[in-house]
């Protein structure tokens, strides 16, 4: 079976930290780890091989920071670094005689607008360049990880879905409070990623397996696709001499992650501070375990970048629409008033407005954390807005308009038919571009 077919059918083991191994081999503070793909290839091959030898099924390339936004002054191109990284990974895999190759995609290092200055489409373009290079170099999967902002995560997943046919695994970094840095919770994460058709979703980094046990179990409860758990080696602290140490031992780490696997997690591994020893212990602790096959949870979520609501639980008739005015300032005044009423969803009606939905959505998202319900605009005008929705929106689709439904299946969303009152959860097919 290929990787996509294997996900959820048997427990898959990921690798541990690459950075921890690089530091152990002399990577200094402030140095660029991805340069080792070209300048210290034997070290990279040895690191990757150590994880395959420990039992990892899928090992990730040393490309976490390879994107045009982060490596502006690098002596090598994105294509050169990614090609070298996959060549090293392939050499390690061939030595081990088993396993898959994952092209690793990390954050851009920039804040997304409106909180920062990174435009959504610029982020998509940056991620796309790295992902296309990984696919061309022979990666078996795209693995997006350590995302702390659902909007940037959407940009990365959309880039993967638009750039290749490879399986997409996507993980976010939750804090000990069970949320992302920008506020997103487990339901918002599941809502967005399932809508975009990822093959597996979950958590990595952020904290250790003990601190993240509750959030990852939430994901198992909510998700209809396989769940990934790749925590740190506990919580870090600075030891004598300035080195970083983690607060649980290898056996405790392995036991905690294996317990999550027993409760439904389908893909396990380690992040910051973990080593081949952690992965070998985890491999042994998970021997004989099989994941609970994922199944549809029968929820229809709407979400923003911070929260999600089950559309089936809403009293849709009571959610009066905001008749979108022609002025953004007037629209934002209306949104403030509606939020004061503590509504669960913002319903925006564009039928009498000359204001482009894209402009309206971007402005509203600057001040509101509520999911969006859009209506009164045709598919051609709505396309840009749905692409940039931070989360998963609902759209009124009278008469089952095929063009609008196709748009919802492309970007993920919920279709509401006012004639029948039915809700349709539209998700991007996992194998399509």
C-alpha cells in the first residue's frame, strides 16, 4: 500500500527532532540548519538514517525553514536546498531499506495580515515553491508542521493541494492552554483542515505529551481523518552551561505517546528534544498497537481562525442578515453592533451591495473572531472571498447552484439551501488538485 492508503490502517511512526541532532553535531546559535543539506551532507544522511533505523516509517527532510521569505540572503535557491534535502533523505532510506520521504514545511517566520504584513497569496506562493520542489525531488508526502496561526496553516495546505497530488499531513502547535497562539482551538483546527481535504491532522511541538494529552484526545473525538501526535520531549528548561534540557525521561515520553495511540491517535513521533532513542522506545511501546479506523463524526462545522460552531445546532432562522452597505466603515459599524448582541455567526447579505465580498471579508476579519455566513453573491465574485476566509464559511446556495457548490468543494465550506433548509458539508477531495 502507498502512504495515503496506509494512513489510519496501521499505526505510523514519524521521526524525532532534526534540530536537536544538528545541535549535537555542532550547529551553532544563529546558524542556518538547512545549509547542511549541501555543506554537510554526510551528517544529514546519518541523522535521517538514525531515525529510520529506530523504526520510523516516515522521516522528514531538513527543509523546515526553506522558503523564499525566510532565506532571503541564502547562497542557495529554494530548489537547490530542497533537492539536496530529498537526495539526503533518499540515501538514508535506501540504507535502511524501508520508509517514506516527507518534505517538511514550517512557518514562513512572518505574521499574516492583518496582524502582520504577510499577504495571504504571498504566503501561498512561498509555500507552493517549496512544495513543488519537494514533489519534483521525489517526496512521498507533504508534512506541514508547527503552525501557530490557522490562517497561515490554510495558506500552506492550500499551496500543497494546488501544487501536487501528494498526501498532506498538517499539524499545529498548541500551547498548554489547548489553543494556538492566535487563539484557534481543536474544533477550529479540525473544521479548517478537514474542509481542505488533508489526509491526516494533529499536533506537534508546543509542549510535551503530558501537557498535550487533553488537546490531542479532543482531536481524536472530533476528527474524521487520522490524527497525528508529535509532541516535544517534555517541557524545556535551561541547564547549567546554557544547554536546554526537557523535564521527562525517554520512557515516560514513549509511554505517554503510546497511551494516546491506544486511544485513537494514528500517527506518532517526536518534536523538539526527541532523539533516535525516543523514537526507538516509542516504536517498542507501540508494538502490536493498531489505530482505531477514523470515521465520520457527523458534524457540520463553521469556523473562524479562533472558534468553530456546529451549523446543525444553530437556529438559522433567528440569525438576521446584515444587509452589507456600500461603505466598509458602515459595514464595520454593523458588525460591532451585531457582535454586541453575542450572535454565534455573522451573516452577510451582499444582494443589495456594490461592496466586493473579498473587501468585506478581509475588513470584517480584522475586527471579528466569528465564523461567516455569506449570501447574495454569485460564484465568480465570491471566489476570492472564500479563498481568503480565515476558517470555513457557510454560503447560501439556492437551487443547488453547481458553480457555487464547486467553489465550496474547492475551498471547503457549508452550503445552505434556503428552499429545503438543508446543510451540505463541502470538502475538498483528498486526491484532487
